[in-house]
C-alpha cells in the first residue's frame, strides 16, 4: 500500500478523517495544499465534527466536508453507501476507526493505532517524534506517494461577509486580539498578565478585543475587569473569529486552536507558552514569538503539573517578557515563507 496515491486514478476520491480539534484541523491545511497541488484531480472529502467544519469553509483544496452532526450511527450509515479510492484516518481511536470501516475502500492508519489489524495498511511511526505536526502529516502523505518537498503556510480563505461585520464592529482604530483561554491549566497564562499587556496597548492608542471559546467566559471576564473599555466578543463562529484576527495588528494568546487560526490568516502572534512542546506545535509559517522559560520537565502531557502544586512553566512567564515580544512583533512586517518537508 506504500505509494497508494500513485496507484489510484488521477481523479480518485480520497476520504481524510480528522474529527477534531480546531488546531489539528487547521494544521492539516498545509500538507493538504501540497497534496492537491501534486494531485489536482483528487477529490478530497474531509470528515470532521460539526463545530470544526468552519476550519475548511471556502478552502479550494477541500472538495467536500462531511460532519458527524447526525450522530455516530447515522454518520456510519451514510459512509456505508460511499466508496473511496483511499480512506486515511488521521485521528486514531475507536470512533474514527468505525467511520473508516463503514466506508468502502482501502483503509490507512498508523502503527500503534487501536485495532490496527482492521486497517489495510499502516504508516510507520516517524523516527523523530518531535517533528512539527505539519511535517508529521506531510510525511504520512509522502509515504502514500506525495513527492512535493515544500509545505505552504496554513490556509484560511477570506470570508467577505464576516470581514464586513468586523469592519463595522471595530471601525478604523487599530486593535489587538487577546484570547486568554486554553483547555488545560498548564497552558493558561494568568489573567492579570493578559490584562497588563492589554493596558500596554491601550496606552499606545490601540483597541483591545477579548475573545474566548465555549466555557471560557469567566477567564475573559477576569481579564476585562482590569482592561477598561476593552471590547468583549463572545460566541464568534470560526469564520468571524478568523476575520477578526486577520484584521488585527497582533494576536496574543495561549497555545490553542485560535493561535493556529491566527497563523492561518498571517497575523503576528505572541504566545506565553507552558507545558506543551513548542517545537512540535508552534505557529506554522507565520510571524510569531513564543515566550517560554526552560524547565527540565518540559514538554509534558499537560493534564496537570507532575513536579509542583501548580504549573510553574506557564506561571514563570512574566509580563515584561510578553510585553517585549509584543513590542517586537508589531514592528515587524508579515512574512509567509515556504519551507521544505525535510
């Protein structure tokens, strides 16, 4: 099954299963762009959870976005009536395997996946486990036959209606977006730190916009309390959030899905970094500064701090460090170079 992409017809139907999350979906857009440039006739279908459909809206490299909105059984039955020339499970786990088995066609997974005997082929694990996530996915595609040796930036297409809403909402004054939320405490910089950075930009006559994901409203409230006249925008769709970030002078936030959205629209990024692997998950091919202090225990799984009562790594990042990085980024032009797969 190696080089499968070179054995199937030039107009083959490909199903990629990438159920979640926002960051993982957006990180897929770079290797997917390389794949479609090399095999422009491939019809690429993506299966994602409904809340992440917006990550691919308008993307010309995606021919069809399927979602699991109707539930597991209905989704599996829908796939049962479909045939694909290649089914590539980028997610792993029993649910994605169920969907891969429901559709007809050769199933490709990775060594180490659960119930690996049910796959037609298994891609070997990378020798270097700390490659960037984009490069890892590209190497999957290369094992399957992609030969392109360059990877583009992440891709997120403009959305005109949402851009018009942003212009109407924000007016002409320059602004920065601060997104203080993150799923894990070990990735979440202190609210007072984000507030101090917000006040710094207000002193420079920039508006401050605070955003968050579902369930993170209290974090935004903690920041807003110390940033007078900041604008709080909650419940934004992915396209609307993307256009808001696209129009900003700077994005400041933790290691999270919206950080990768900022990379996809090319906005300069500053990230206070905690427990995760900054080499593997840093913003891809976008101007950015990671503010991280060295700890022997980094990186870690991040579910909780294993060496202290609280996550010292993210707590050690200072306002002065983030402020200097932000100063540096707003003064630099945006650049979007291509880099080799390696």
